[in-house]
């Protein structure tokens, strides 16, 4: 059916108040949907959009009724008209027009089609069964169809976007709404083939949408010094992991994920950190979880030598400050120069590193907790330090850090200069955090030490790297 026949069909449907499109002579989507609307109104099943024999018969009935109405109206007019020829001519015109209209559109019988097979529909997707992204779907009909639009696609827990295609192949993107099952289906009778056969319903295509991040469980800190440590962890079913072991408190692993759920550190002395990240089946990556352990594999296994005359062992709370958070920031200024005009030193007995201590201002006099020039040795970083700076600002530093506020179990608070000018603020801050005693761990410091302790010379932080930590056991050279 095409050309003038379709024009007449469109005019009929417009007269019925069903077709609202232009009169084009093309049997496209608007005409197809109008025929379906007519079939639904007249309760013709299936409402396939195909103008077949049943639909033609119903339309002819409506036109016959219109013809009969025209005849009745004409007879009534002839009974009252002065000239019967005039009324007769009008009646003949009305009946002829209705009859011609019906024959022109519906008088021709469509040859029976040998194709009675309904098109089938298959849905497929390259997306995995569990995903955290939009779902691409390919819609394949078993033959060319017309009338198929994006509004015909049924979606649960999602919406259809980016529709394209024609003939027998179409594509659409399903955008999930929330975590859970997302289902897609093409219902029956939304498209038809050239013979007018409506499509069958497709099978349901389902995917699980998951945007919830996995969680790393089971990592623990080991703060009692030991020779080695083994960490273990877990997460949800199917998760894979990657990890990094270093001596930096803030870091992130890189590389591929695998099924590993444990790792160990068997050598070294100091505080070691493990950083673990999980990835779930959907591809979501967890936050990095960090744990630490204190190892002591010092060369000396004998008890530390007894303090020499004048040595004082203190259980101290140690923190660190840098070039970036000094007062003023971005400087190496110090308040009580002794052997350095600016904070510095390489940690040897002859060139100790600057150390800040608490102080008090009483009656205008600045009184340091330890006199400027006092020497300390700190086994954890194997360096000597010298008091050349103060910790705590303002008019009453005795009420602030270093002078007070150190944890229970410690008797003093010292602040180590670690430099940091050779790296970024974030790098030097990470090193300062690593040096700072946390979770109740304190360090031994030796006041007025002998000159024979082992030294690892250099700034505590330099060129992006933080010094190794060795624990509390002093080792002699």
C-alpha cells in the first residue's frame, strides 16, 4: 500500500481524529501508529499497525455507515425541496463520493502473504554481568522491521539513551539509576516486518550495577619491635588486591591487582608501612588502607652499653618540623643559634642536627627546657642533635607544645629538624608524620651522649626520601 492509497488512508484516519500528521502518501511511523490507534479503538487484535483484512472490513463498515447517513440526509432534503432533481443530484453526489472513497481506499484486496512468521528479537551486550558503568545494548531483529523507536524499549532501574540503527540492527545505551539489577526488554508488537507481522518479545537482558567501593579488612599495626612481620587482609568475595611496603606513612600502591592476601617484611630496622588497595568484581577501587610495624634487626644483639658518665636516657615523645612549617614558613630560621646560623647539620657528633625544645617566658626571660647547645643522640634515626631552636610560639609558650602535652609514659618532648627544602611540602610533611611518635610509641633519646654511637649522616629528609628508622636500641660504631 503506497502513494494515493496511503493518502486516502491518512485522510480517513484524520477524519476519524486519530491521525495528526501531514498527508504524505508515505506509510511511515506516524501512519503506522495511527493504524494501531484505530485498531485499539475498535478493539481489533492484535493491534499490529498492519492494515490487513480485519482492519479493512471495520473501516468499510464505518464508511458504509457514513454512506447510509448521507442517503438518509438526502432523502429528508428531497421531501421538502421544491425541485426533486436538485435534491436527487445532491444525494447522488454524496453516495457516489462515499462509495468511491471506500472503493479507492479499501476496495482492493491485499493478496494473501506467504510470510506469516513474526520477527524475533535478540538483546546482547559487551558489558560484564557486574558493572559500574553504563551498559551498551545491541538489539537484533531476525529481519528488517519498521516502527521501532527508543520509547518501545522497556527498562527497569535505568533509562535508554543514544538510540540508533535501522532495518534489523539497533543500538542503545542503558544508564543505570541505582545499585542493583538493571533489566532491558523489547516487548511484543512494537515493530512489524514488510508483511505486517508484529515482532515477538525479546528475552530479558539483565546486568548488576555496582558503584559501592570495597573495603579492606583485617590489617593490623605491630608496634612491639620484632625481627619480621606478616600482614594479612581480606575484602568482599571476588576482590583482588595490590600493596606497597615502604617507610613512608602516606603512599599508594600501583601496578596490577591480584589474588594476594598477605605480605611480609623480613629485614630492616625501623618503622615499616604497608599500603593495601582492593578492587571488586565491578572494577571499583577501595580507599588505600595503611598499617605499620616496628622492626629491629640491628647488627648489635648484645645489650646496649651502659651510659657513660653524664649520659641521661630519657623516654621521649618525638615530633618533627620542616622548612615548610617552620616559623616563618618556608625558612630555616632558628631562635638560639649555636653552631648553625640557620637550622641544619648532618647528624654527626661534630655537626649535629638542629633540635627544638619547649620553653617558658617568665618575667620577660626566655628559659629553654634544655639549654641551647645541649647535645642529644636519638637511636631511632641514628643521628646527633643540638638544641638551637624553640618549640611553641606566643607570649606564653609554657602553655603550648613541647613544654607540656606529651603523652603519659614519656618525660619530655623534642622536635627534630628534618629539613625538607629539597622536596615538596607534602613529601616533607609525610616524612614528619612518619618520624612523629603515634599510637603510644615513644623513643629513647640520650642527653649528653658519648661520641661513639653509630651515625647515618645527612638530613633526615632529603631529595624526596625520608630517613630509615631503627628503633630504640643504641648501636656503637
